[in-house]
C-alpha cells in the first residue's frame, strides 16, 4: 500500500479506540480494533466485519481455512496461548501473515490506509515482522482514570472487579510490552489528555502515520455501534473532547477513588514514563 500500515498501541481504557476512530474514515482508511494478531488468532468485531463487507471483502470466506488451522494449532499447543505468544517455528506469527495477505493487501484497492489497534501486545514482534514498515502510535492515560474507566465498564457488564493489585500487575506487564514496541518501531508516544486538549497532537499523529484522513475522522462511529459504549459515543459526538480527562479528580465514590490511588501507587514506572504525578498531569509529553 502507498501508506504505512498503522499500529495503534494502547492499553485498556487509554483512549486507543478514539484514536483509531480519528485515523479511520469511509473509503479512506480502516483501522481494525483488537484483532489479537500476536496470539495466532484473528478476532473481528462485528462493526469492523461489516465495514470490510461494505468494502467488498468477505472476511469469513477469506479467513475460514486459516482460522481452522489456527484452532488446531492452539489445540495441540503449537499455535500459542490465546492470551500470549504466537506459536513457534514455522507457525510463529501465522495470524499476522494471514491478516497481511488476506485482509490488508486485498484492501489496498479499496482504501488508502489499513491498520489495527491493540490493547494487549503479546506477540507484537510477529506483527512487526509481517509489516516491517509499519507506523506505530502509542497512547497512555493517567492510571487512576484507566482504573476508574475499567471499573465502570466492568460494573456495567455485571462482572467481578479485579483487585487493585491484580489490575496494576496486568497494566505493568502490558506496559512492558508496549514500551518494547515503542522502542523497536520508533513509535510516536502520546497521552490521552494531550490528544483531547491539544489539536496539534492529532496533527502530529496524522503526520507520523501519513494518514489520508483530515479532521477527527470517524470519531464516535465505531463506538456508537457497541451496545455498552453509547455513553462514550455521546461523549465525543464526532469530535475529541476533554470531558473524561482527570475524571479521578471528580470521583465521588470514596471506595473507587481509594482503589484508583492504590493502582497509581503500584505503577510508578508507568507514571514516570508518561508523566503522571500525584497532583495530575505534567506538561505536554509527545515523544
């Protein structure tokens, strides 16, 4: 394709969906959400699947054979665990190569740019191997807001909350993978807070990935098609807003706020890298 393959590298609840929407636009650019390519499986959200069909690509047909092969590989222990790793030997990175050959390349005649956004980065090396010239953008967010946003989502689903200790441990693990990806690809690293407050940050992102999309792209369109994300779609309403920046400073649930601070205390390395302090956000950081 004439433009780089895009890898939006976030962590959970860091604004990576909004960023991927900003880099997407009908018939210009498609950023698929969390296909989990590094774990030898290709997961397509229904909204993304519908967009591929609209563009004339039948993903079920394209991926039918490879998905059966991936399932067998996982069953016999050669395809990587679903939550980490992408197999070994000949099968290492198989999903990323399939995605390249059966999804990304066929889209070259339909749109100007293709990419993915991920919040779990196990096996990222295989994505980079399949797309050696990719352009990566990493995004971070105040860990207190990350926790509070995740807590709200989990409660809305009716699921059990992870302990602050377990939540912080997983964020730290994924941050280690994210940082390795940043260093390996020369990624542009931005913060959610700056993306929402400073229009120049999105301009720098678009320049870094050579995006054909102008303005805020399709912000809110992917989110609006998710039943549990209607409040987020309404929040942005087609643009990037700062209404969810520093939400921890407005939290009225004492228990939730205490848990958010407990998470923050366990993520010193993450906070130091991204520029978060106990008082809030340090001046703009874009690397």
